[in-house]
C-alpha cells in the first residue's frame, strides 16, 4: 500500500522546506510526493526543482496559474499511490502521523477514508488543538457528518483516501471553499469512514486565508454546497450551521438567499426563523450588526 502526498505550491517559499521535510521523514521507499507549482511568483518553483533533484520520490509539475483545485486535480492525475492525501505548502505534518494511519488502513480494508487530528499554530495560537478525534468507524456517512460535525472540518488535508474514491470526483476549479463541495461526494462513495486519534496535521494560521477574507461569492458558493447536503441529511445543529452561513451571505450581499424551512426551533435564532421567517431574521441580524458597529465607535 503506497502513499501519494499531493502538495499544491503557490507563493510559499518561506514555509515550503519545512512542509516537505515533515512529509519526507514519514515516507516508505515506494511512496511519492507530487509538488504542483501553480506558477508561483516567488522562489517556490525553484525550491520544488531542488527537492526533486536530490530526492527521487519527489516529482514536480509546473502549471500555469490555475488555483488550488486545479493543482490538486493535476496532482491526483499524476499520482500512482493506492492511498492519497493532501498537504498545503504552508502547513506541516507532525512526526509519526502517517505510519499508524497506514497500518490501520491495512488492517481495515473495508474502510475507504480516515480522518486524523488537527493542531493550529500562528496568530494568537502558539500551538493549540483544533480538532481531537476518537477511534470510530462509521458505515453510514450521515452518522459521520452529523455526530462528528464533519461539516465544520471538511478540509481535504487531514484525511487519507483510497484512490478509487477519486475515480470520478475532482475538486471544482475556479471557486473557493472547494473542500465543502467535494467531501460529501467522496463520503457517498465510501463503504465506511473512520476517525482516528493518531498524529496531527499542523495548520499554520494565515490572516489572509479564505476563511478570514471570504468574498460574497465565496460565501454564496459555501452556502450552495451545504444546501445540496441539507436535502439529504440534517439535524438542528447542522441546520443552525447552514443558517449562520445564509446570514453571512445576507450580510455580504444585502439580499436574503434561499433557505429551506426545516422544523427546528430549539434556539432563539432557529425559533425566529421557523415561526416568523428567514427574511425577518435577516432584518434583525442587520439591526444587531448596526448596533454593534455603533457601540464600537
């Protein structure tokens, strides 16, 4: 069972060496790293070539600037591993993360995807645990989605996937929050999914990241992806999560988006939405934001 680690690279010359080192130390002889240089304007592309020149397990693709999704898709196409995983080039993987995950997958051939913990560094974080997980197997993706609140950690990178999951699935190009679009489709192709407590993906906080700087169209795409899932699986917590995204879209655009009404009213926000209406909730949301802005002056 060999592993392909797919690393899109764009303008991360300052962090790329640490990223690659953290992965190389965990490779077996028949594993590979695919570096996809997305026409980076700094020295990232040069560093990629330097790594490939001294390590035969590292392969480089130089592509015209097409974005993260295209880089991942090209990495999938070029890879050969029976197991795939993704790493962002400004992050690292903690020591001894991949070996126990691979051993577990070898011993559980019916499982198609495993998710492992996340720590976070940077900004106000020195090193904090962002996501902790217990060992569990889910044979129904609805149970995984709701019981682990997977909709809050749809990241592509803290997971290992069996290759066949990507036979007909690719990341949507030209849009952000692409992970939210892809993960539900991958889950529906899984026989079972596992969460494991081994290792850690170290996410390095980026104050310029999309989750911080999301545009109105980004938020709309995020909502669109969740609405597709909401037609298949929901509970009050997930519906409240999607409702908050819909309110963010309204705050960014000034126009209430479409949102189905589901029978949840166990919080004040959900009660207003269910009994008075989403449009009224949007107006209240706008008023509260205006008052907060005034009080902060």
